[in-house]
C-alpha cells in the first residue's frame, strides 16, 4: 500500500525515486524498474564503497544483467528468471568466483529492496549458484629454476624492478604501483602498504585504500629489496634527465614507479610485457603449456616458497595482508609432486 506521506514541492514520484527511498516515501510496491533500482541501490546504499568496487558492480550489471532485466519492474522479476540469468552467465565460461560475485550483487540489491518495503520477498533466496566449468589453466607458481630463468630474461625489461620487488615481497601489482617513497623506511628496513593504484575511464588514475583492512600493513624488507629500490630511484632520476617531456601529474610526485614520461603505469602494460617473456619461455620448453602464469603468479610463488622453507602460517598471512590463515592456506600455497615425495620420505625415514 502506498505511503500517504507527501513529497516536497517540485519532487515527483517518477523522477525522484531515490528521495522517496531515503525518506521512507514509497509508491506502488515494486514499481521501480531494475535499472532504476540498481542506480538507487548503488548511489544511495553503496555510497561508501571503494571506487574500484563501484566500477566492478557497474561492469557486472551492464554486461550480464541490464539487457535481460533492466526494463522489468522489480515485482515482475521471479526466481526462475534470475536462475536462468545465472545459468546463462555460467555457460559463457566465467569462473565460479565471477558468477558468485554477480549472484552476491543481486542478493544484496533485492535484499535492500525488501528492507525498504519495495518488495515483500527476496527472489534470490530461491536461486542457486550453478555449477561452473573449471578453468583448465589454473594460475601457477613458478618453480625455482623457472623463476631464475624468468629473472634472467626480464633483465632487459623496463619493469624488471617491479618483477623483482613482487618476487621478494608477494605484493599485488596495484600495491607496488601505488608505492611511494614515503612508505619506505630504510633505517627500520620496512615498507608500509597504504594504497593501491586504480584506473577508470572517468577518473583516470587514482590511489585508494588496499583490497581489505588487513591489506594495510607494514612488513620488513630484505637487503635485496633495498638494493632494488635504490636502483629504481636511480632509474627515475635518469628518466627525468633524459626526457625533456617528463612531467609527473599532481598527486603522483612521490610514486616509486613511473613511465619514461613520468606517468603512473598501467597494470595491463606490465601484464603484456610479462606475457611476452612467458610466451618465449613456453616456446623454449621452460614452462608447462597447460599452466597459466600471470603477475599474480609471483605472489603465489612467494607464498609457496615461504611455506616450503618453514615460515609460520600466521606470519605469512600477515605479510600477504590476508584476513585469515585459511585464505593463505587455500589459495596461495602450491604442493607439487616433489614436495609430496619429500614428505613421504621424511615420514617413512627413507633416504
């Protein structure tokens, strides 16, 4: 039943749905279209989320939901329609995590509508996560010999210092690209992870808080890291002196890693450069063609090596910035055949 509370002069039910929701003034139950409610949900009820998360929601909605349900009234959207939507999304080859992210977004969107009496029940309560095809090429960690070969081939790359730093710290690519000189304490031999570098077509480059609260962390660094950072400082000085067009945008003057013209670095440019090295190693028989290697493989490799060499799992979890030990154990440690063989030999005392 429509609320009898009156709208202020100049405010209409058709054009000011957000005002009605915020102030408890409702029209006919479920009269919003999916597009209208998504906009209200994102701008009003998700106002405090990170910009990168907001962009992710918009991308998921526009790519997978809008064409199917965007013009439908909320009250007309049934569990059957939503289940069919997720089933078709899963058949496109998306990972289980991506399909689940879409499902979680829709659950929250409809649950918010229920809390504010826009709907009586959440249709997503009857929708199940469909089975997804597993990616046959899982992200892999490098073996010791593979990593040594990668480092050798990357020696002439403009991104070699970025690769080396990730190998020694397990930092995410966004964390490295957001690293500032003020984050480094050479006397205490520590690095403080405060930001991640993000990019959107609307805002350009911007610094935002890391992936989670525990991702904000201070970790000790090895002497090798200090040497890498000193080399990077020298490289920046050389780039500035060598290029008359070298100009750093306002707000990014303290970044440790910049392009030859003084601009923040696109993560995609690093990925492309890295894949050229990976492709060359595959052609020469260094890497298993059935495995997938990305920049994140350095983080996997770091975690796996730390585990193999006996680092306490809680310590590793803190260094990686995880919220729980379980995340570290489930995602970032890789047990290979030789590890299994060595464990069996140790248990049964076989030399």
